[in-house]
C-alpha cells in the first residue's frame, strides 16, 4: 500500500507502497488464520474443498541491470543475477494428524527510517504438504511497493483451496522511506512477473518436478495490488508509455527497450494470460504509465478493485481512468464507496495495532477488513472461475441486476431465513450470493470491448 509521506508531492512519493522484509514476531495462541472470512461474507468467498500446501521456491534471472545502482558519473548500472523467492500455495493431499499450519513472518517500516516493526500472520496452509494430483491453473500475485506475500496470504490460501496454484513473488523492493528507490519497482515489476511466469510454465514439463507437475501452463492469471497492479496490467498487455514515468524516471534509458513498440516490449508481457485483477492499482494520474494508446492495447479480461476515496493512487484519475481507457478488454470494476487504498492486504496483526502508522498499513478507515476480504474473494472467485476455469455459471454472479449493491431489492413476499443468500432470481435483485441485508456500499461496473 502507498503511504503519504512528507515528499508526497513528488512523483516517486506518489506511488510508494507497503514495505516488508523477513523478520520474526510472536503469534498469539488465540489468533485465527488471516484467511478466515466473516459470517457476512458473500457465497463465493467461502474456501474450497482442497487442503492447501505451502512452500517457497528460489528463482534466478541471470544478468539483470539494477536501476538503483545507476551512476551518472560513469553512465552505467551494475548488472547482476536477480534472485527472487516465490511463495507457493497449492491444492494438496490431506495433512497428517500432527501437521501444523504455516506462520508467515515479515516486518514493515515504522515512521522512523531504518526501523522495522515485525509481525506474524497465522496461516491455514501446511508447509511442504504433498501437492494434489492433476494440473491446476496458475495465478501469479504481485504485492505493493516493498510488500511481502504474507500480507496477501488471505487471498492465496483461499484460491489454492479452490484448485489454483498461487505464486506470489517477493520483489525485493527498497524501503518506502527511500524515495529514490521508486525506479526499482517501476522497472522490475513487469519484468519479474514475466520471468516468473515463464519459469513456472517451463517447470510444468520438467520430469520429476513436484510443483511443475501440478501447474497447467495454458491457464494463467495475474493479480496485483498497488504497485503490483501496475505490474500485472503491464504484464497483461498494456503498453508502457514512452512519455510516462517508466520512460522518463528510470535512469540511463534502462527501461527504453521495454516501452510500447520498443524492441523488447514483449519481455514485460505474459503471453496467453487468461485474466488479470488489479487492486487499487498504481499507474494512473501523474505516473501516466501507459497513456491512452497503451491502455487500448489491453485485450485480457480485466477486473479492477478500487476505493473511491483512495488518497494514494486516487480514484477518478487512477482506477476509474484505467477502467475507462481499457476499451478493448472485457472488464469489471468493483468500487468500495468511501473506501481507501488498503483493499489488497489482510487484517492487521495484533502487533501492528499499537500505532496509527502501523495500523494504516492494513486497515481501512471506513471498511471492516473481513467485509472487504469477503467481497473481494466473492468477485475474484467468480471472475477467475469464468475466465480461467471456463465455468459459465459464474456469469450469474457477475451480471448483477443493479450497478449499486444497495439498489437491489428483496420483496417481502419472498421468504427466507435471516441469513438467506440471494438467488438473484424470482424477483430478488439483491446481488446473487449476498445475504439479504448485507449488500451495501458497493458498485460493480462492467464494459465490453468496443466494436
């Protein structure tokens, strides 16, 4: 998630996001896994039937330029092998009676530069559990600036329980307190995504590869939050703007070959991507990552999730403009009325509730986090189910009767229990899958590709 710092007015500060590094912190014995949904969650938010395994892979991309090492005096940057850890959640065989679930450990920068606040998140996945049989769609996940996959474990565990292999990249960003570090994720986000997608696809055919054996290389999707949203939109085919931040801010012309119509533009895209979800995506406004021409390059089915009071990437100039500009993509936009920026991360761990600075990494000033998780999971499940799994029944959850959730009606003549779930038929226009009195404060817009 992006933070409003003293240098907010600069381009770099405008698009800085959450930073986490590996660390340790205690776990409360009473703590529940972050992926547990609330009783008021819509129908499709519920976990699927699969036990979930967890493990981490290490991948190396040889000979990559590091924009953070650019030296104006010599006109050069250091080239080095780029090592990326990738956290994997996957459908698995049933755990044994003594198996224990994972604990994800990370830390966030505090208000004091150079000092981190460690925390732990209890998971529902089991480390190194044997993968399930068969091949499953691959979902790549890209976190916000300096973030860590631990903060998106709520999403990864839920999707894995529904039959997806989820690969969340640790992008190794510089800390948020260093505004000069912005050029690192600006260049690396789409390159990391494309590299990891190609690497995991290649493993799917490797003899004896345990993880590769469960990946279906022909069914791949990508989900990104904040700076990760910029990454996945680029990887989905939005051409990078030569006169936007990617072309102007990265020093030494290191990004120039990857810009729209550049000789290496294909290297920042994932070919054959089936669907893309961008939560509170960076890239609009002053960043101008794609421009109208680049957004029109998008053909991949798209879902944007945004708050209309996002003070970090904006709304009208950010996600709403991206939604309007992707004119050649079938697309949806889920909007949280009065929602802010932290829509892509899970609930704040207990140790991060001691100060407003720490709490604001995770929590929204208006929306209860379990409510956000439930609505996100419901619509992401429907969207991926339709465009990745090919399940046509998911259309009935996406083709809502009313654009605004609270405009739906449940006639008094239609009976049902207090927690009855809307069938979306028989005169009930409350969004399908939502409970009778719990479809409030949301907007779902949709648009098809232009003719």
